[in-house]
RNA sequence: GCGCCCGUAGUGAAGUUGGUCUAUCACGCCUCCCUGUCACGGAGGAGAUCGCCGGUUCGAAUCCGGUCGGGCGCGCCA
C-alpha cells in the first residue's frame, strides 16, 4: 500500500512510487498514450498512461471529466521540451501502473473550470460543483483564515468566547424574527437570535470581563447584494467597565487595520482611522456610511444664494453642491441618467454648471448673478473641465440626493480603487429619530444604548425637538462605504432605561415585560459595559473585492430566501405539525 | 409590497426597427482516427417547441398583455 500523495508534492518525489487520488480534470487521449490531468485540492499533476504499463487499458480509455480516480505509478522528471511551465508540477508526471475508478461522473450541468461562468441560479443549485472552482476553494480557505486571525487577536486581548443560545426569545425591537414553535409549551415560541445582544450584556453582569463570539445571527428580512437572507455571522464583542465608546474603538482599530493589510494585502487609505460624527457624515457626505476612498464633499452654498432671484434656490431651505472633476465631459444623456437618480431620491431636478474654456455653461446660468457665479467658482476651487451639481431643497433631501450622486459619480468615474480600504468610525448617532410614517419619535438604533449625558440628558429633553437632539454613545465602523460594525456604550441603569422608553410613551410595565431578564439582572450590580459587533461576511466580501456577499458563503440562499440546492424551505409531514400543535 | 433590468441547445453568448431563423457561434457531449499532449489535434454527429399562457399579424425569438423564475434597488434591516 502506497502512501497517498498530494499533487503539489509530486515534484519532490522523483523516481518514487506514489498513489494519488483526485478528479479527472482533463483527458487527452492520443489513441495510444493517454494523458490525464489529475486534480486534488492542492493542484494538478499529469498522469501518463501507456498501454504497455497497464493491465487493462480500457479502464483508462473510459475515463471522463470529473471521474474520481486513484492512480498509482512512479513520479518521473519530464524530458527536455516536455515540461509545462504553466503549472507548478509541470516538471514531473506520474507514469501510471494502476488506475482505479472510485466513482463515475455524469456530464456536469455547469462547467466549473470554464472561463464562461454559469449564471448564479445554476451555480447555487449545483453549489458543490461550483465550490470545486479554485476561486471558491480559495474563498473557503480565506474565510477560515480570517476566523483564525480574529480568534488569535481576541484571545491575545483576553476576550473569552462564549456560546450563547440559538433557541432564544423574540425581541420586540429590530428585525423580524424566525419563530420556532415550542413543542413542550403549546402556543409558545422560541426565536432565533437576531444577535446575542441581551446574552452578552448578561455575561457582563455575570462577571465576564471581555466576551466575544463568532456568532450566527438570524433575521427574517429581505436581502441585498451586501446583506444575506436569513443568517449571517458577526464578530460579537462586549467589554465591562467601559464607559466611553472610544475605548472600544481603540481596541479594535489594530484588528481591522491588520485584517486589511496583513490578511487581505490591501492598502489602508488612513494610518489613523478617522472619527466622524453622524452629523458631520450626513452633512459632508450625505450618508452615515461614507466611502472615504474619494473626496467629493458636499459643500454648503446656501449663503451665496441668500438673496438670489432664482426661484428654485430662493425657496430652498438648503443649497449644496458637489464638484465633479472632469464632470464637464458628461454627455447630455449621462446627465439625464443622473437626474433620474436624483429624482428617485426625492429631488425635483438636477441643476448643474459645466466649466469649459473658462466659461460657466449651464441651463440655469442666466438666473445666476455674476457675484454668485464667481463666489461659487472660488469656494469650490473650480478648474476647467469640472462640473458642479446642485441640491436645493430641505436639508434632509439635499443630503440624501447628493450623497447618492456622490456614490454614482464615483462609480462612473472609477474612483473606487479596489486595492484600497478606507476605514472610519461614525460616532454620536442620534438617540432618537423621527419616524415619519407613524409621525412620532422612535429609537434611532437599538434601545440599549446610553445617551450621552446619561439620565440628565433624558430629563432635560421635554419636547420632540429636544428629544431628537439627544446623542447616543453609539458608533459604526465603515469600510469603503459599507457598514461593517455597529456598537455602543450600553445602558446598564434600569432608571435610565425606563426613562428612555418613557419618552416614547412606554410605561415601566412595558419595559419589564419586554426586557425583564435584563432589567432584573441590572438590579444586582451590573458593571458599565460597551461593545460592538462586526459583520464578518460583509467585511470578507469587501476584503476579497467581491461585490456580492453570497460570493463569500459556502451555501447561501437566493434573494427569495430559498436554498435552490436543498429546496428549503419545504413542506413538512402532517405528523410533525400535529406534534407541534399546528 | 413597489420600481428597474434579465430569461434563446447541457453551459455561455449572437440574433429583438416582425419576413431566408429551416435560429448563428464558442465551450461541453457522443462516434471514429491518432503514442508526447498539456485549452492536444483531425473527421463526423446529436442536442433548442427562443421561460410559460394568451393576443396582434398573412407571418412572432422579435410587438402587446398577463404569468412564472432570477438579479439589482426602495420599503424593511444595523
């Protein structure tokens, strides 16, 4: 019995007898001699099959692509002119003395090794074939390496990993839950956790100084290109005796920075990860997750038009512009496209000025005064070839419209350098937000965050307007325009929690009903604590340069939450339902 | 729930101002030939009711309506 050899090791085993097991990658049948490229997880090695060396040559002749084989033979150095410099094992080949078919394969429904990649639906249906592709193999390895990288860091920093329940409780705030009927308790349900939020806080009360978990999280919400349906993974963390979010941010700056450089081999745009307030992010980039690989800031020019005669500007609460370098080259048709995008975000239209040959050309130029035009040119440091685009409306819409256009322009002009990663922390999110559909104040993020200023800040705020000014010690990390982390200093004080809900019209009983376990725990000596959770799938997607999150998952569901390979979800037996009382 | 886009042999594409489309190409597949290829080569072959249903028309892959499936976005979600 020969020891099983890996393809990549064969160049070191010249003149030795080896057994290799793998798949028929390609076959080249010359009528007499047959060449088989045998593939295992380490690479490809050429098998040479001569009729005189093999008892039953018909076995070799019957081989087809993706048959699973075991071949035994001697590793030979290839002669001059026969070496293949295109593969790592190209200097050797295995002269086969025995070949065994371990399993046949029908013609594959997709061609995993072809340049032409099958559409995603087929790739997902035959994921086990798709996973044979080197790119997917590499992805699986990278993911494992990333998890290992993270665990090393966390352990070095004295975080301990705790597994929290998968069968948990429905949470009243946040996303839609997956419910699990409780067989032992008719009419009652478990829920899959949207995040281990409450458990990790209880761990703090339980005296765990630093917790982490690479945790599965479950949310029944519609997916996006950067958001999986159903389940995803978070690096969930929490630290006790932390009262300022900056302490958490500084803890994780080196981890994420080294994931970018050491793990992913990409270039950081900033050595020091910048902190930007939520307000500044919204005002300057029109987004709470700005992509800082490119500049294109929103510039407020309301003051320039304080006494304008131009009706559209005259009636606007806020006027901002973004300068697009080389934007004057945009065709009429392109500008129409951007105008449509602006309208889809709520703009009435899209005013612009092109600067060409020292002139400001624009459909609205005739409405603007010399002073206004020259002040614009100065403030934006206009060069020939630039264009500027206006947002004029209420502040919220202006930010939204120009924030979206900023991203669209960056796409159009190729400003998103795939080799660069711009990280930033967006800090000081509003504690409450205005819920337009219900015409009332509601929590901006999760309700467990500590307002800056503690209970005094809450007591001081009487009107809706005042409540909306309260800031939470809540922070997100943003990577190239993707939110990859969300965290906050938690509210570990029952009194403050009651008050926070009280401002929204909920009485103490409501809070006790919904968060009884946590409130109870907080009575018995809860240390202050803070933490955050990183979306590892989304991070990996960006670090590997993918633009769809399903590309970094072994078995993702499609956009309708269907696993087209396993056909889940599916009908279950009547008996199963009966047992559950359904 | 809403909006935009897509659906043609096993796979990827072309064809979509209606008519030589009896649907083109590449890869794959099958048969035969070939003892040094490595994306082997050569000869031949099979394989598509153009997602589905209906309509307009002398005539539909092509136009219209509906429907199903998929992708992206909004809503939703941190």
